[in-house]
C-alpha cells in the first residue's frame, strides 16, 4: 500500500464562558469533529497558518495566543478515499478568544460547538484528539491561573 506523509497546523481555541471554560470544536466536511487546522501555504510561518485557518474555518480573528510556540501535537494514520495510507501529523497552537461568535466556512466546516472538555470528550471523533484536548486544557488552566484573561 502506498503511503504519504501529511502535515497540518491548527489552533485549539478556548473561551471563558460565565460558568465554564469551553473549547471550539468543528465538524469537518469529511464528518469528523476536531479543531481548526490546515496546510501551510507558501511563505507562511506556522503561526500565520494557524491564524489563517482559524479565520477561514471559524471566522475568528480576535485571539490571544498562550504561546508563540506549538504546545501540543498529534499524529495518526488513516486510509484515504484513494486507498492510500496517510501518516498525518498536526501541530497546534493554543489561543483564547473573547468572542463567542463563529462564522463557519460551509465549504470545509458543517457545524461547530463550544464545549467543556467533558462535553468535547463525547463528540470529538478521534481518541488522539480527545487526549490532545485534555493536555491543552491543563496548559490553559495553568496559563489562566498565572494571568488575567
């Protein structure tokens, strides 16, 4: 079986709702629930890719990054529609937003939800992404305890 490597960059976005911390989970056109992510365009820094993908998929620009570094990564393998094995790796930045308004790109994204980690655990499709969110949540909680967001 043929094999290809695929790299993406994304953002795990959080928002402090009045009673809970929630994360933006997107339902991608292919049917899985995950985070905003995509491929780097020529000349873009990973940071710029993350910002652009979040804007393209969710219409959000007002964000504050927890760090200028990639804080969490995931990798998984799947077989695409052409029966090619894909080794996918996604590097994520973590950012907070004060806006709850999401304007999804209907080309790529078919739905979205702001979820607590517990609620997200029930809808995120891949176990790797569920583990990633728990890791990101620990980083966010530490970040928020050190700073007024």
